[in-house]
């Protein structure tokens, strides 16, 4: 348990390290973030492989955009006082802003400043990826406090023929069937809706790497949201169609309020069934249909793509008030919140590894006592400790996998795994 607590703090510290970086869908902010994650997993000998896809590359119906280079952005008054400065908070500049260097009136300034009127004390997160414009962001309270006069608006940026960056790790297993775990690296300084997913994913890389043997091949992907997953799919779709068994996109996994799943398009995949089975043991657990999609699960499930991938969150993106604002700071996430997400995904990994359609090998009810699996003294209450084993055997008829049995008998997959191992060791079931 102490090691797990330490891991929660370790993930939090990594999130804190990448939090200040100004990220977007392209650029050095993404690369720096991936470098820090690469250093973290590299301590365990894991190599994060970086890929660069040139601007202008056609990826399905989309085109990889120009790379955004941002060096400075601020607003100052005639006295030279900085009203806002991206050095203080990189949310102050609208993502993908084009350069500007001019003096404007207060009325003109208001035309290029974005606020969140329903949350007047926060700075909103605003982008304009696919139409060239510039803009700034500040709290509605701050904008309302500005005095009439002239203001210097300055953004030092450029859009260049660069590239989009994504990274992956593939860990071969005993089979070439694959499980996918994915997150994204494209938001600036927001803790839950950016930093939490990549750090939990990095910890899971270490976990799988520590396993002495695993059935599945694991594919870990870190990409810019939307355009990054589209780019990744355009390069790997045929392989994923052939090999992918199930996948999970991690997003907003650092708070400690809730657990959530965003279903696949028809909610009928092994990814849906397995993650719901794991989450059903949680005190707080919410299911969202595909109609509530918003992260990369929508790309993996798009018509014609049709991969068995779901989304996993603590509190779902868009459902917590701090979402896409400066209120999504490091105080919103916690070591315990990150640990809870990590443990959930470890349970999912372990359960998928143990998932089979098991069949009992004897006719009728097996005699457990002579195998040391049943109490030798029968007394009221002595049956309770083996009830899960007996119930598992009752449904080990070749029709049900581990998750089906778990749902039928009301026992978590993590509690069934050691029972399955005992039954396999004694030759009472096969899978």
C-alpha cells in the first residue's frame, strides 16, 4: 500500500512538472511534454518513440495544420503596466493566435478578449486552430475593471511549415492481439483536463513493463486530441482493425469526485463490458452514452473506423465547473485521485489478461474438499468463504467470460482472478 501511495505522489509530481508548459496541437510544448514523460518511463527502460508528421499531410478528411510557434503575448497600458502576460498564465493567449503589435482603444480591446461571463473570476481556455485570428483571454472581472484608454496588444507568434508530434510505446506480449491505452498532450496549463491522463498512462506503461509475462501486446499512444488521433488512425487503422481487442482513452482522471465511462457507439464491445464491470464496484460511477462523447473515443468509434474503444474519466470532461478554465489548476487533482484511476486501470489490465470463456472439466458438481478447496468441517457460515468459487463454477459452462460471470454472481473481477487461478491449478476449469 505504501508503494501505491508513493506512486500517487509520483504521478502528481510529474503532472506538476508538465503543468506550466504551453501546449497546443503542434509545437515545442508538445515535444517538451513528451520528453519529460519519456524521461520518467525511461527510468524503467521504456522507450517512448516520437513521430513527426509534416504540416500539409492529408489524414483522412483532415490536413495536418501548420505548426504554431508562440514566444510572447501580453497587453499593457500607456504606463507600461502589463495587464495580462502569458508568462503568468499561458491561458491568457488564445491558442493558435497570429501575430499582432498595435495600440487599440478599450472598445477595440474588448473585441479581441475572451471571458467566461458565467464564471467571472476565471480565465477561459480558447483556441482557433483552423481559422487565422488572434485573441487574448482574461477573467470577466478583470476586463470590467479596465479603465478607458489605449492598450498595447502584442503577440509574438508564427504559423510555420512544421509538424504534428505524437508518441507511442508498443510492448509485445505472448500473442499479437492488442490492448490500446491512449491519452492526449495538447492543452496548456490545465491539470485534470490535460496533465492527469498522460501521467496515469505513463505509470501504466511502467506497470505493464513490470509484468513477468502478459498475454496481450500493449499499445500506448500519446497524441494531440482529435487531429492527433485522426493522424494516428490514418497510419495504423489496418493494423488496429486486425489486432485490437479493446482500448481505453484516458481523460480527466485526476480528481476524486466520480468515475465515468463514455461508451462506444453501440455500447456493445468488450471494452464497454469490461470497464463497466470494473467500475461497478465503485461507490460513484456514471455511464455516458456515445452521444456525450468529446475526446478521442469519438475518432476510434467513427463510422468506418469502428474500433472497440471507450473513454474513461474520473469526473467527465464538461461535467465539472473548472473544465477548460484556469480553475483547473493543480489543486483540483490529487495523488489519491490519480492513484484511484491508476488502480482502476490496473484492475482492467489484470482482468483482461485473465479473461477467458471458462469451462468446468468434470461432470456434475466437482468435489472441492479432496482438493483442499472446501472446508472439511461443515458449519453455518463456513460456506460463505467459498460461495464465490462455487458460483463461478456454476457458470463456467463455456458460454460466459470472466466479466459475464462477474456480472451474474456480483463479485468483482479482481476477486475472481485468484479463484480462477486456483481452479486452473487443480484442473477443474479450462479456458
